[in-house]
C-alpha cells in the first residue's frame, strides 16, 4: 500500500497583493521512511478554517502537485489556519497539524472627501478614512502638496522632487486632519492624501485647489475734502492685500476725535475713494478706512486729518417786529449756521411793503434781536433779517408782519419756563417801561416750529405775570413768548429757550423691578440713558455694574470737573474714558496696579464693597461710623461700609439697608453690585442730601 505520512510542518505566509485576497502555504515533502512509493506523482489538497478549526473548507486550486500553493478567495482582515493532506492512488492521507494563524491583507484604498480650508500661510486639511483599510489598521497618512500652477501629472509616490509633490512632514499619525504650514499667501496649492498600513501606502485623493491668505494691510494717506453736508474721501490701497484681492473698503467716521466710530454704508467697492454723505455741517469729522478681502477686514488706517463740512447759513425764522415810540423792536430765531459760526445779521426795513429796502446800521453782532430807531410813528414798516458767516451771506428771512411805531409797553423780563406733563408753566416780570399806560393784559404765545408760526394761549384778560400753557404734546419742542399790552397796543415780546413737555418714560425691563422708582429717578436726572444703544429702551437692572459704568453714573450725577489728564492706559476707545479720567482727577477712582495705578480694568464688575469706597470718596465723607454689618467687620472697606450703611440711624449715611432682608445684618461686600442696586443707593443718598 502506497501512502504519505502527515507532513512535519506547514508554514503559511501572509499575503500583501493589492488585487487578490490570498494566503501562501509552503511545506516540505513528507518523509517517505522505508515504504514503497506509488509510481504516480504526489498530489495534495489544502483546507482552510476561519473559526479556529471548527469547520474547514477546501481551498481553490487543488489537486496540487507542488509543495507550495497560493490560496485565493480569502477575506482580508480575517484570521485563517490551514492544514494539508496528501493524496495517492489509495486515497487521501491524514491532514497535517494546523498551521499558525495568518491574516491576509493589502494596502488601503484612497481617503475620501479631502477638504482644504485656507488660513494665514497655512491650509487646514481634513478627510474621511478610506472605505477599505485593506484588512490592516491604518497607521499613517502621507500628505503632499504642490503649487497649482505646476503640471498635474503625479509621480507614483509622494516625493520631494522639484517637479513632483512636496511631502509635508507631520509625523506619523492616523488622525484624519492636519494643518500644512509654511505656505505662501496668495499662491494656489493642490493637496493629496494617501493612507498607509503595514501592507504599504495606498492610492491618493486630492482636494480642490486652495489659496492661503490673511486680511489685507492698512490703507494709507486717507485724505478728506469737506463740502456741503458731505466729505469726499480718498486713500491709497494697502501695500499687502494678504494674498487675496481687495474687494471692498470699510469706511468709518468719528465726531469725538476717534473715541467712538460709526460705519458709513457705501456699498461694496474696491475703489479707493468715496463720498461720505449726511455729515452735519459745522461738525468736525475724522475718518478711517479698512480694506476687505475674501478672508475679512484688515486693520483700520490711521485717522485722517479733521474735516468740517460747511455752507452758507439758512434764513432766520420767527421774525417778530413790535412797535415802539419811533422804533421797532425786532427779534428772530437763529437759523442753521451751515457749519460756520454766525458773525452778524443784516437787518433791513421797508416803508413801502417791501418794494424797496433800507439797511439798518447796527454794527457787527451775532445777537438775534435789534431795535430799529429813527422811524416815523404812524408809518407802517416791514422788516427782514439775513445771517452772515465766514462762508458768506445767507438768504433773507420772509418779511415780518407790518408794524407801526407807537408808544407801547416794553418787553417782559425774566421769562422762566418749567415743563410738565403736557404743559409748560411760564412766569415773568413786568416790563421795565409800561409806555406811560397801565398794563392791562399779557399775550402768551407758543410755537412748535421754531418760531415760524405762533399760537396764542387763551388765558383771558389778566395782568398776572404767570400762566400754565396746557394741551401741549409731550416730547415736542416749544418756544414761549410773552408780550405786555396797554391801551396803545401790545409791547415787545420775550422769547424763551426751547422747552419740551415730557413724562419720563419707563424702561421696558424695569417695569416690574423692585428698583423701578430709583431707576426712574436716575433717568429723570440724566444719570442713565439706558443699556441697549441706540434704542436705549432697557436699563438692565439685574446686570452687574462695571467699573466704567460706575464712573459714568457718578460723573453725570456729581458733575466732576474737566481734566486733560489721561490717567489710564486700558480705557482708550471706551465710551466711558472721559468719565474715568474725571473721576480719577477728583480722587474717586484709582488704578488697580500700584504704584503706577495706570490700569483701571473698565469692563470688570465692581463689588458692593468697592462701591462703598468709591461713594464715600466721591461725597467727601469722613467718619468713624460703626460697622453694623456682620460680614463687614474685618473687611478692607469696613469703615466705608459703616459710613454708607447707617442701620437704624446709628450714625451712618443710610445709603444701603443691607443685602439679606428682612434681617439686613449683612452687606455682602464681595458680591458684584447690580445696576438696579446702584440706582437704589444713589437715589437714597440724593434724598438724604436733599
């Protein structure tokens, strides 16, 4: 009987071919010992198992005559064992001992969805892992890049040849993202990514071209040319566009020397000039410009030189002409000055209804009244007025109503106005001259259009020197004028400054606040204007108060003296900078970095203890008041808290009643103070002072 014994060893090798899933089995010929061999050629059969030998499948390609074979049809990444049996004419011999385990695998497929996002001299790359890792975990990704202007033909592998792809060294990492650095802004690049495992490096995927870029540099030579309610602005483009073409320019203007800025909307344009419309004549403006590219807006230029739009003045309004003995008393409302101060008024009168005019020589004066003397009693005159500035003469006003000189009372004096809800209370003194006749009445008038038209307030006939003008509209500006009346007629008028009847409106978010009355007091006193500009419909009573807001509140309330000293370096550009400097000059605010004390941290919240110290300094209070709060006895601001507190009237100021009602035996000195609490403190102190 001819047969083969079981083979001594079976040596499987892991395959790496990228096109076939396979394993290669090698074994030596079996020992023949002393047995007679069949004269036919030896034949072998191979079986494989993917479950550790529980089940076997015959491998493709048998019968085999060689002692090695390539086993195909396997699954990459799956662990297999193998055994082999010899076959001769007598049949199939016993299978060999199973081989050690082997895992077929190949190189990974190409990464997916390569995305390039530009940055400043860098590109951020991200991608998805390949759909097929080839049966072996991905251990690294190779990143290549090349300027997009070079030929698109790719070498077989990522190289650093001058005509090929530049390999970016980001170390060994299986991360699916990286940042390629060291690139040139403005140069377009292409990128490729390849995955690698133990079997080798797979094919590449490429991103769309991407161009590193940053924001442009600063424009230079910003030049303003002022006109009538407009400024023509020009500038030089930045020397560096950041690697991306400039597509627009942002134009801003400031009316406070650069402390705050407003953006002028001139559309989208890469032009280096624009006309800024809408400026107010007579207001000084400075401008700054920033270039914009695909990345964003660059830094603003240095502020321009100041520019002041101007034109000739408008016509005076509200001309009033009141007869006198051989004279006419003329008054008017100053017009818009066109941006240049009014230096004189040309006053003219006509005795023929305006056919011819004579200039009244009253010298050079910017006063809005004149007395035309040397006239003939009984002759009817009309008067007109024109304003003059350094720019030129403006148009004349409309002629006054006709007036005939006579002996009438003089104008009342001391006109005082107090606004109320829908009304204005006016009081005045009797004229210095009654014209030789008793004053029997006063004519009280009001105007809501700057004096162009007047309305008489009907209060009957009375020589009383006061009146309450009712039925007015809150928020509308009114001029009030009063004239005395005797038998000869109505005398000259006295005209008030503009006054607005008003009711202090509620802030939307303070209606249900426990500090409503305190907040309303703050608003009526001009201490606060709100917290959400430009609407300013809210007060934000629950928001923590900042150090800068504290300075502004106290500055508006106590009216600190002006100062030219800039105390702090970290409040530049803040809308509260002026208040902080005035508070520092008054000794109320101090810096936070002794001994220099030039840092104030304007945006930081202020604690209740710090507020106590600031208020005591601001009010100039000195006292050894007892500390009545249990949590403030050993506090750094214990004395100031004692002065401010005054529980039960025991020598304190009474600016606060504590923070833990109803006991109110704690002050909470280290907690931030809210805007509502600050309103309550200031209101209480104002009531105590009054």
